[in-house]
C-alpha cells in the first residue's frame, strides 16, 4: 500500500474519532494513479465542513479543485476533502460513484473508465395455531399426516413450523423439514409478505437468530430477503490472526448476542442488528490482500429501507431500523470528548451501543475502544464548558504573547474556573480574561 494512502487512512481515523464519517475515495484507483504520477495526491470523502476540517487540521484551506471542500499538504502529500454522499433519499448506488474531478483528469483519456454504479394459505380467523402439528412432547416440530399434503392445504404452516422450532428450541422433524424445502418456492408464491411477517413478529428477540438460520436452511430466505441470504457468499476477517467467517454467520452471531442485558425483548433492535451488515453485499471490494466494505452502513440503510417496504413494515419502524443501520458504526472508534457528545445527540444511541457490544461479543473482540467511549459517555453528562476552557494553551499564548511555561497552565486553569463560576460566558470574554490575567502576573 502506498505511503500516501496510509496517511490518508490515518486522517480518516482522526475524523472518525471526532464523530465525522470519512473514507478514502476509491482507494484501488488512487493506488494505481499514485504509481503513475510524480505528485502525491489523495482524495478523501468526509462528513465535516471547512470550519471543522480547519479546526482538526490547522494547515487546511478552502479547496481549489471543483467540488473540493478543503485541502492541505502534509509530508509532501496533497490531501483533498470532498463532501460525503449523505442524502437519505438518494439511490444507494450513488454512494459508490467513487470518482472525483482530479481522478478523471489524471486518467488516460484514451481509455474508457467503467464506473460501478456502483392470499392463499392465510389461516382462518379463530383457528388454533397448533392445529396441523403433532404434540411437541415428541421432542420435535412435526406436521400431522403427510407433511407435503398438509402444507399443500396451507403453506403458511411452513413459516409457523420454523417459528415454533425457533421459539421452543426444538428441532424440525426430518420429513417436515424436507417437505418445507420442497415447498419453499410455493411458500413464497402463495403466502403474502404480511402473513409471513405476522409469524415473524411472534418470534422472540432471543430466538430470531435461530429463525433466520432455519429460513436460510430451507431455502425460503433466498426468496424472501435475498440480500441477507447472499451474505453467506461473502467472507470477512474475523480475528487479527486471519481467521475468516461469512458475513451471514457473523450477522447471526450478532443477532444472537444483541438481546442481552437490557434488550431481552427488543424485537426491533434485534431486527436492526440482522440488517446492520447488509450493505456489505453492495460495497465489498478486494483490495491490498483483504476485503473492504467502505460505507456499508450508509448503503445498508438505503437497502434496508427497500427491503422493509417490500415486507410491509410500518413507516415508523422503517425509519427506526434504517436509522440504526445507518449509524451503527458511530460507536466503533475510540471517540474524543467531542465525538462522544456528537454521538449522544443521536436518537436511540443506547441501541447503537448495544449493537456494537453484540458485534464485539460475536467475534470476541477487543473492548478497549468500547470501554473508553463508555467512560467518555458518562463525562458527556457534564456541560462542555465545565470541562474545557474556551481557549487552549496555544491560543492563550497567542492572545497574551507569552512564551511556553508554567504561567500558561496557571492561566488556563484560572480561565476554566472562571467559566464554571459563570464569570466568562463566551470566547470574547475569555480573551479579555487571559490578557488581563497575564498583565497582572507580569507586573
């Protein structure tokens, strides 16, 4: 990997730690361009505006290139910042049009650049739901009579059998399982999505991972939610030692771990966890010897909206699940105090924390960042003006013309105490305070 790309990734991590989404735009293409040009330039997409970028990177200035928000040079590398695609109602593939005016100009005009844009079977009202099933005391979930013939009269029984198996943690009778596999296409043809989801909503949150795996095993999931089923074909690194797993297996492990502690009955939060990595199907890219899934959370939120509408979820539930999917990466990075405060402004942030906890438990991950962010989350209860002065040490020296030394720290602490006491309400008052303090200390 080029040094310029590595430094760009480091810049993205600084933005992420401060609560702003960011990524290197089309890293494979930029890698090729860096090998063919004498000048080192890297384009970055970020959520922050020019003022924020300047605060985090003092050398930054307004971008000179078309559409560029900002740019700055570090270690002979020119970094340009472009706006992140954030429009909620836009088509998902717009998030994958990863090319900038600078890249177009650098490409060989003789070559074409190909962009990757990027009912029948409903039960009668009042029916006993256990009709057509043998007594569960047999130790399995089994349809009465000939399973194929029983399903022929009501294909919704296939979904109900899976629901019973998941909720009661009972195996499917082998003949019943095979009958459901043989009828899988007919279940999807004749049972409405509304009826299927009516059964699914009766699956306990703690049992959803079993229910989804059963849907996958009997070949119903691939017709009902093919986007989730296809995750079984995508592999990702599970541990730093290089151990791999399918995204589908990881997703179900997360779904299993989510309903813990205070979320035992959180059906919607568990469903959001089911969809949290669906964007990896659309963003997967093999680069530098490993798979990457940049912006899978944002693309995943758009795809989730399409799926949930197809399954006839209510608008309120769709908005909630898409919000959780789109923001589930916010807590994954070691956030600064500013980043934590920005995170805490999000709706349903406690569910987002639970989703990250489930992700860590699913892969036996490192809790360092998680525990750090929880600590800062408690700190965020205190107003920001009571934690940090309006002026930092460098700004105090600039306003007072003082040289570095102990006096700067004394003034900084005095300024913070004055803020807490309410004597310094804003930045202008802070400047006057430190200048007055410095004159008195010097004279």
